[in-house]
C-alpha cells in the first residue's frame, strides 16, 4: 500500500535539507549555506512511532515579482549560486508539483532571519491548497530565537512549531504531530484481487512498447524519445481470469542526469508506484547490456521488498554472435545483479513480440511464491538439519543457537529466528540460512526477509532485534 508523502517546502536557505536529513536519519541531501543548492527533489522513506512515510526535500521557492517575466533574473531575498539563476522557475515548478502530490506539507521558515516577504508569498501559495500544512520555524536553537519565532503567528497558519534541525531539538515533538495527521494506510478494496505489475527501467528501454504488446493495443504513448512517459500509467487487463493492473512508469535516470521540474516529478511517481506493486518488470536494453543505472534501479526495487523479473528487451536487435552466446550474456547480467540472484531472466522483443507471451505466466508464478507460507514443522526441521551439517562459527567463545523459526508474514516472505544472542550471527551465516531455505523452497523472483530476535528461556519473549544484511544497505 502506498506510503503517505510529506513535502518540505520553503524559501531558500531555511534549512530544508538539514531537516530532511534529520528526519530520514542519514545524510541524503547536500547541505550548503549557499541558497539554491537543492534543485532536484530528493525523497526517502522515514519512520516514526512505527508509521512509515515518504519525505521529500524540495528546492527553495524564490518569489518572482509580477513585473518580471518567467525565466529572467528576479529580485532575490539572498544571493543564489550563480549557476542556479536559470533554474528558478523550474525549481518552483517542481516544488509546486511536490505540494500537489503531498498528503502533508511542512512549511519551513527561519527563526534567525525572522518573517520575510517571501515567507508571506509562500504562505499565500500554500493557503490555496487543500492539504494540511504545519508551519515550522527552524534554527530555534536558543530561547531568544524561540521568542522571535512567535512573529510567524502573523501568517495565520495555526501553531508554530519551533525546531533546530542541526541539533535535533523539537523534531521529535513535530514528528508526533506529523504521523497523527497522515492518512491511514489501507489498501483500496477494488484492487484486492488484482496483481499489480510495475514496468521499470532506464529511459528508452521499451517500457511503453512492452505495455502495448502485453495489452495487444496502443493504450500507451510509444516514442523513441527518452522521457516520453511522464506519469505512472495504470492499465487494467485480465489473463486467463486473473485481474492484472499494469503500471507503466517514467524512465529513471542517474540522479545527476535528472532534470529539475516535470522529469523529477515523474521519477517520484515511479518510486511511489513500487509501493503498490507485487512484481516489478525490470527492463534492460540488450543492445547496451547491464549498466550501473540498471543496478541502481534494481536496488530501489529490492529496498521496497518487491518481487522482480529481469526482462532483457530488444533481443532481436543484437548481433548473431551475442544471440549464440546467450548464456555468456546472462552471466554478465547476473554478475551485475548479484544481490538479485533469485530472479528469473526473460529475453524478449517488445517490438516483434518475441517471447512476450512468457512474461505474464512468469509473473503469476512469482506471485504464488510471494504469497507462500511455509509450515513451521518442516521449516524448523530444515533449519536444524542445515545447522547440523554446517554449524555456525563461534564468536568470543560462544556459538549461535537457533531455538525455532516462524514465518509471520508474506509478500514478501518474512522469517523470524529466535536465537540465544543475535550478536553472534555473522552475515555470511545469515546468507547460508537463506540459501538453505531457497534450496527447498525457491521463492523465485521474491526477496526473503530474515529477522533475528533474542529468545529468553523463561518467558519466551524477544528482547533484542538485530538488523539483517538486507536492511543495512
């Protein structure tokens, strides 16, 4: 189910990127004292009190005076990085796009500088939305600045929340309010029976062409121009009685190649589409082979716990020697996607229809595996036999002992191991255990999540949780 989206907006240099990094818990956004540093929107998943949500950092909104034509140098509140001037209208456009998409808006201001004309203009912009807005006065590191922040009540936007993004003060209280205001995450009833398939890949790898070939009709715009698809396009179909929703997405470029404005907005929509996806089709261009960007997109899919089929498109366009050495090509792809060793590969041509009829059956087989639940008895027997054949290595004179294993969740399959001490687990042994499960229960195309909890002999209550190798990435 889609995560709610929280957008951080405000004029330049109020600390939006610093606040973004504080909320997501890592340094994702570049922080600089020069206004205009952030141009593209950067998004990441955050979680507070058990509630996950997407948070988006936007570029600072510069207010253009009415008598200044769009694209010309405006009268600025502060000096911008010189190469940022041409981007001012685009930065504003993509910030407005984030506002339109958001479920909740955090309007960041600067308690040190105080209320400015630009803040008033942005407040007027936000009042025209129907989205909930929280007014946040950042840089309130002292009592005097907290008192100065009171002037923001003049904007008439309700409570003023004072925080210091750089020190973290006030952020926890603000996030308590944020998660209370976010919409509940619940699946839409009409989609319960449908299998959602997202088509992802770099620009111009043939995503829309594959959609049309699967549908048997021209339901999506097809163009050789990279970036034609600007939004996530949902199309319903049926396959032998099974309801399917195909989601065609915008091509995802490397971050440095993403242009401000509409294109960045489309990438955000593509990432959000994964949150309502059962299986992703990762398209690779056979004429170019596996690239670093293909690996990057695969990593985004894996982080969301989505099952995946790697589809090598344009197989008809490669030379005869490459076709004759298909296994060598496949080995190269798998080498580039080592962390997706469990995924099937299909070689197709969306243009000619070569092997396209294999795509949906492969997806449905993966969906069956994605929703498979293993019985506890055979599962524990399997793990005991694996440990007897290959005991875990000792650490500080102690050895990992697994009391029992259970699978509490599906989609993706999630296994909880109750052990004597999670700190005794080595990542290589965790990988060994996953491989042992997959040897008997392959779970094709589907990631496996494994969590290790400390088991207390008396109460049986778990007391400690260890991050797995997957969520350390």
